[in-house]
C-alpha cells in the first residue's frame, strides 16, 4: 500500500481513539469521577492522536508501529476509565455531619465512633448499630413510609470501623483506601 492509503487508515484509527477518549471522558464526568482521570484521558487522547499521525507522516514511526501505538493508547484510556470507575465505586461515604441521625432510632451519628452506611443509589442512610441496619433492611417498606424516604433499592453497606463496603447480594465489595 502507498503511504497515502496507510495514512488514511491511521486517521481512521485516530478517530477511533478520539471516540473512545471522548466517550470515557463524558462517562467519567457524569459518574462524578476525580478530575485527574478526566484530564489524564484527555491528555492521552490528544497526545496519542498527534504523536501517532505526525510521527507517521514525518517518517519517525512505521505504519505498524503507529498502529501499535494507537492500540496501546486506546488500551491505556480504557484502563484509566475502569480504574476511575472502581475508585469511585469504592470510595467511603461522606462523613456524617453533626446533625446526621440514625434512620431507625434517630440517635445522632458520631463520626469518631462505629457506624454503618447503607447506599441506595445516590443516597446514603446512616445507622448507629449493625442491629439497626439489619432491622431497617428487614422492614424497609415500613421505614420508607414511616420516614417518608424516597430511595432506590439498597445496594451495599459500609462498615466504618473496617473501612469496607459489603454488597447485599455477595460479600465484600472493596476496601477503602482513604481514612
């Protein structure tokens, strides 16, 4: 193939890289991921496109090396995306404020003592004991009506002392890395 035909194929691959990069950035923005991951994907995407196409057109890289470089950059973008997704999913819940109360008994939750947090979609419900958490899960419909809660199906709960999320359908989801 001629260099012009190869450069057209390379431009198509660069378009694929751009599409993957933009899709990852949009997903991370809506997911609420940290900005460093969004900027990293943007840098990888733009840098990957320019380096590959310019290096090939200037004769620095062969076509095979340029394609390998594009594929590696796409792979790194996807890895960064999944790392950001996992980190976001396993982040500890927000610390309870001074006015946060247990959903079951209305006792104040103390941030420096043991507490449990139930994640229901984007909502977090705080409990002062594991017994109250279990009681809530057993009678969730009654508590929804009694407390007028507009929540989704519970996904998992957080044990503050162990700093882990526990999935309600399976055991341990992940260990938090922050305090």
